[in-house]
C-alpha cells in the first residue's frame, strides 16, 4: 500500500525533540501496531502538546469505562462520519472492523450508521452522538433520558459526551492540517 | 450573584476521590481565581480523566505559543459562539474582556465576531476558526494560505487548529451534560 | 465607554431634516434614556420612514398586550440570537437584564435560551419564536396549539408572531447597514 | 375563484372596532383594488397595530425612493421565496406580473430568481436580498460595495435593507398565523 | 407568450439524428400537447439517452400505479419546490392545475405545500417526499409506517420513492444545464 | 460474507413475473458479476419499471461518453457520499476501487473526495457534482465555465449533470426503501 505524499499540509519545520517518554511511546506503537499512528507524528510538531494529547486519548479510548472499547470506537466513527473526517474514518473504521469482527458494521458506521442492525442501546447512543455533533445546542434533558432508559449510567453519559466531544476535536485538527492516515489501515479486517 | 441550581444535569453519584495532585490543583484555582471552574468540578466525576484534561487544557491555553493568550481566548469564544455553548461563552467571554481591557470586544466575540474592528491577522484567524467549526470538511489549502499570508507560522496554524478543535470538544461536553458556568464571571470586567 | 467608530457603514449624505415631531421624540429619548438609540439615528437618513418605524416599534414593544414587556424583550433577544444581530442583542439584552433584574437571564437569552430556567409558558413562547425565525415554513397548527396549551390567547399568539417578525426585520436592517449600538448598554444592569 | 376556508388559523374573537381612519382606508382599498388585502383584515384583530403597520407598509412600498416600485416588489417576492411564504408570494407575485407586464418574470421571482434574465443592477440587488434573508450575519462591506458598483446610492442601500427586512417580518406573521391571500390574485396578469 | 432566449445554456453542437422512433414520439407530442416539451429537446443532444429517459418517464408518470396521476404530479411539484427547479415547477405545476381543476392547489404545491387543504393521505405522502428530498439519510421505518397507516401498499411506497427520486434527477439536469420550460405552460389552467 | 437480513424494508408481496428479457438480463448479471445487483432485484417488484430503469442505467454508466467509466463511477460515489447512501457507496465504491486499481481512492470518494490527489479536471468535475447535489439552485454559468476550462465539451457537461442527477434518484430510492447492497462488494479490490 503506497504511503500518502504528505503526512499533513504543514510545511516541514525544525521541531524540538519529542523527548524520551514519547520516544518510548512511539516505539511501543511500532512494536504493538507495526506503525506510529500519523496523528502522533503530527503532534510531534508541538512536543509539549503531544504527551498531554496522548494521555487524554488513552484515558478516553482505553481506560476502564461502562462503555466497551467497541462502543467507543463506534462513537469515534459516527462523529467522524458527521464531520466527514478522512483520517478518523480510516483509522477508527478499521478499529470497528477489528473489534466487532464484522467488516460490514465498520462500513455502516462510516457511511450511514442508521442502516446498521444495532441494539436499542447502541442506536440510542449513536443518535445522541450524531445530534451532539451536528446540533449540540439542541441537546435536551429528554435526550439524556433516552440514554438512561437504555441503562446508561451517569458516568456512562459523561463518557459518551466526552468521547464524542473528543473526536469533534481530532476531526478538526485533521481537517485543519489535512492529516493523512497510515495506509496500513485500509486492507485490514476486510473479511 | 446567585449560584445556578445545578452544576450539570447528571445526577449525583458517589464518585472516587480526585487524588492529591488534583486537590492541590483545585486549591491553586481557589487561591488564584477565587473559585474552581465548574468544568473541573464536572470532570471530577471521572477523576482519571480530570488530570489528563486539565493538563491538555493548560498546554493549549497557557503554554508558550506564537498565539497570544488573548488570541487563544478569542478562538475559544468564536468557536463557542458558533456552537452556542453557554458555559464557554460566559467563561471565555470574561477572559477576552479581561485580557483585552475592552468589554465591547468580549461581547462582539460572543455575539458576532464579524462586527468587531479587528486586525487583518485576527480576522483571518477567526474566519478560519469559524469555518473549521461549522464546515470542517471544506477547509482547503487556500484557507491555510490565508493564514500564512498574515504571518502565521506552521506551528501557529497547528495551534489554531488545535485550540479551535479543543473548544469544539469542550462545547459538546458542556452541551451534553448541561454544564453551568460559575456565576462570578458575569459581572467581571464590564467597564 | 468609547463610542464605536461608525453608526452604520453607509457613507454620510446630506439628508433632509427629520421634522419637528421627530426632533421632539429624539429629545424625549435623551431626557428619558440619556441617549437617542442608534437605530433611530440611522432611520433619520430616511425621515419619511422614521416616524412610521418608531410608531410601529412603540406599538409592538410598549402598548398594552397580553405579553409582558419582559416577554416581548425576551422574544426580541431570542430572535436576534438566532440571527446573530449584534445591535439588537446588545440593546435588548440590556432590556432583559433591566426588566428581569437577572443579569444571567439576559446572557442566557443572548447565548442560548435553552439553558435558562424558564416557566413552561416562557419556554413554549421562545421555542415557537426560534422556529418561526429559523424555519418559518415549518410552523404548523400543532405549534400554535402548544401556545394555547400554555394559556396564550389568540391575540397573544398574534402578538408573539408580530413581535418575532418585527425583530427579523430590524435584525436585517442592522446587518444590512452594519449598525452599531450605543455603547452605554454594555455596562448597565450587570449586577 | 373560491374563497379559502380561513383567513388565518387564529380563532374568531371579539375584537375592537378598527376606527374611522382605518374604515376609510379599507373602503379606499375596496374602491381601488376591488378587495381589502387579507393582511389588513388580519391586523384588524389588533387595531392599534393596524394603522402603524399600514403606514409603514405604504412608506416602504409606495413612497418616493431610488428603487422603482417594480424593484421593491421583486425584493418582496424574492424574500418570500427564500422563506416560502404563500401569502406574500401570491400577493406580490401578482404585483410583479402587473408592474412588469411579464408573467414569466413573476413566476421566476417566485420559483428561483436566478433563472431570470435580469440587468446586472437587478441581479446584484436580489443576490444581496437573498443573502440578507438567508444568512444575514454574513453580509459584509464587500456586499454593499457590489451594490454601490451598480449605482445604488446610500439611501438606496438603506431602502433595499429596509424592504427586504420588512418582508422577513410579514412572512413570519403570515406563517405564524397561517394567513391566506385573497384568491383574486391568482388569475390576474397571467398573459 | 415569448419564447425564452435559450433552451439550455449548453452551446449549440452538431448532434446526431434522434432516429425514427423519437421523431415519431416528438410528432405525437406536437399533436397531443401542441409542443415538444423542452426536456425532450434537451435530451436530443444525446439521442441514445433520449429514448431510455422518455420510456422511464412515461412508465413513472403515466403507467398503472396505485398512485393517481394527480398524486404523481403533486410529488413532482413538491420535490421541485424543495429543489427550487424552475423547469419542473412550471411544467408540473401546470399539470397539477389541469388534473385537479384547482389553480390554487397548483400554486400551493409550488410555493409551500403545507398550506394546502389536503387529505391525510396526500399530506403523509408529501411529507415523506419532502423529507426524502431534503434529508434522505433520515428516512426511517417509522416514516414508511406513516404511509402504510394511510393505506399505501408496498408497491405504492415503492412508486412514491421512485417518483420522488426521479424528479430529484430531472431537477438536477435542469439546474445543471439551465433548462427553460416551454412558455405555453404559464397561462394554462389559471381559472 | 453473511447476507443482510433484508433486501429492502418493503414487505414481501406477490409480484408479477419480470418477463423473459429481464430473466435473461439477470442471468447475464449472474454470469458476468456472480450476482444480480440488489437494486435490480428490488425493481423486480415493479417489472414494468425494471426494464426502463436498467436500460437508462446502462446508457448512463456503460455507453460511449466523453467521460471515462471511472469518472462516471467517481460521480456516482461522490453524489452518494453527499446523500450518505449506503447502497450506492458500497456498490460504486467497489467500482472505483476496481477501475482505478487504487483502494485508497475508493475510500476517499466515499469519505471526503476533497482529500484525494486528483487532476484539476477530476476535481472540477467533482466540485460541480457536489454542488449540483447539495445546492442545485445555486449552480450558475460560472460553474459550467469551470468545466469548460478543464476541457469538458457541452456533451460532457450534459453527461456530468445526467449522471449526477441519476444517482440523486437512486440514492433516494435506496434510502426510501432501505435497500441493502450485495455483501460481495465489501471485500473486493481492497489491496
């Protein structure tokens, strides 16, 4: 799979060293994933931000939560679908395929989550996330009640908002600097 | 100024201790600002996220950058205006009033930044930020060129995207849980 | 508070005298409010329209109605929030602060009326007004029924439509000529 | 042509007399137009507003202005097309057909003004009006410069904004109470 | 009624003969309607497409269906109203006037179908069609259930989607090449 | 790859035979593609429409044209991306991967065509198509001039409009009846 011709559209600059802790983290990525996700390489332009960003990312996507990792990845993709963010759709679409073992589910999250055969819990979560992304000012207590009716706890609702919010952040960084995903994602977990 | 009747619309739960480091940080807020910003109190529901969030926030808003602190606060308010986020408009609108010494400028950022008498640099930055918030998929190289033409460096462009992205995140957390700002902000820096 | 550098973006022209009646009215404004609202000064460019506009304005905002003056000012601000009209948000936001004695209420009307703790009557009125402003073609009998269910009479419904309609008018005049509000409004009724 | 089954969706109420001046005005309408326009009959519910409304309407549409009466009617229809207001499209669409002697022009203003063969002056005016109606907060000095480049004076620009603003008002009254136009308009000036 | 100055904005080219079958069809149009609809003349630029287009058009609009011809024409106009397509509004607006014998109904379909006094069946059909045109990705099983509740069969639902879809096609061809309708439509069936 | 649990959301009905010609066409599909595309199976509900639809489809996508087959498939996917149509994104996304030999290009067309490295000709074509789909009433002569400047002939412009229009049609049929694509597409041409 050919590498894209740019990591971002920012022009190359002499940036400071990312430091030992981040070098170790990048190596861990290489060992575990076979690559350093391009988003981390992009943040290396501003090393003081890189560590804070990576820490928050890991807290949101990997730490203990009432939301499963698949649910968090589904949120990531649906937010990115609303915002049409190529980077996050490619990277997190692959994660949905991998965690669910269902390639069609990954495509559905990317293209239009409404066609997927979801549990009522999943559908309520993703409808909330779509609305929070597209017309956040219209979220009302009735929307939170829909989540509670599906068994989401108060902490879960916080995590849904936090996760959906976070990808509204990364989507805009990716669009803002035209960040390209690692090409390895495309062919993974297709069958 | 009366306290709002809720911090967020999440129901009270027994949440874990926020830990020593965060207790110290809250105390520092009390000492320096006379209050703990409600967003931090809200994140205390998920203490493991609180530290990461606070660290990233401080990196974005307070660390060294080619963008002045006022510019970063202007970005925060304009993003929040596009998203109609009450919490962030109140808290960061006050910051614009305080840092600029110009109460009308704060109001203009809240209500419609296009009426403000801005430098060409500020206007280009805020037009970019509005577009990145409202139709992120339409950002193009020509938009970045507008920023470069105003003297923004590659790192500055990164920081503009990162800051605008971050408030697209916090706006959605605030909307998602109906987070109320500390009432102290309202009367500050009005003249 | 410094005066803005322009009243409107229209270039100065020799305009006819506004006439005795309007001179007296302007003097009355000075005596009562300490200023002539800039909107009236702007209409002085077309004196034949000034009197008709002022008369209709006073009929809508000050004459007897089933809607309180505060309710009419809340409508003015919510319409102006939907349209992001700086002039009307500043001038009528101050009126909401003054009439309600609640500075936070004024800010909420400006920034996002949905976060305010309103009576069911107020909320129904403002939801109607937001919809009539943003997607007027979708107003249906069911929307009017919501108003009737809150005790609004047929005349009240007429007045809600008339008031909301009127600020959709003034918002567009203000945007169209970039009309600046009197700076005195900013600091008033903040505590 | 059958009468519609309702004038507005407001329920009949005992409303006060409209007074001698307005009775005379209604008679003048009957004499001159063969009917009392339904909008005036609707405002008769609130007689104190009727006179002020009629006066402002006549000032805007009939008084001396750098804009021709046809131009003002074209503005009325294009605003009403953006807002999809049945009442104003029927009543002012007929006025465009009558004043221009061109039935196709009336239909084009109603359906999509962009297909009409217009002078550059007319097109600039209507593009401004569409934008002022649909996204008023985006009007900028460059939009006014387009008008000036077509020979519009400062007073003309004021009148364009005032006229466009006014129909954003009446469109919302008509939508808000579901006001039906007099059926006589439909068949007039079709050939 | 004067002819428009262009059939489409495509520049004249030497196009191939349309062939015997289509010549005969054009003659049949002249005999029956007194004109060849301009859309067919426009497709003559690409004769291989003309026959297929005409066949599908006739199948959709004229063949047996659970939808009456008037219902299909109402769908055509409402889709074209959402898309503001001058060609189809003129041509199919006339068809609604002709088939219904109600000139006001034709105008209502063009300007805002929501003001028309419709049967519950017609209203459900047109609400579905408006949504399918404006936000197709939001159509859900509940929308189809609304149609079934009005007595539409599965084949009828297919035909509603097919007809609405088809005019979303023709509207875009007409906009894309700026296709003008035959002027004869304007004056027909006005009383 | 598992079959979806529904072809469409229409309930099974006894539908007439599709006839000999279409049976032969379905067999040809099976022989050539290894499947009958689900859209054809869905149209079999209305056999009289099936033949006309298939003929027009083939004329648009397979017949001689100044547009290459890949260009036509790119148009299909970009229209379907704007409309978020799962069926067409899956089926025609695969066609872009197959015809281009570039799996990333297929994904880019689906997710956000603006990130793709395109020729100026392709980019102009797809920008036109996106606009024709999303805001057809705003297409102007200047948009056609952009196409001509890239070497597109008048017939090519017709074909671009016709192809883009056609997928605005099929997208709405697919959304309207919730049509699922054949699962075989997903895994094809991924590397």
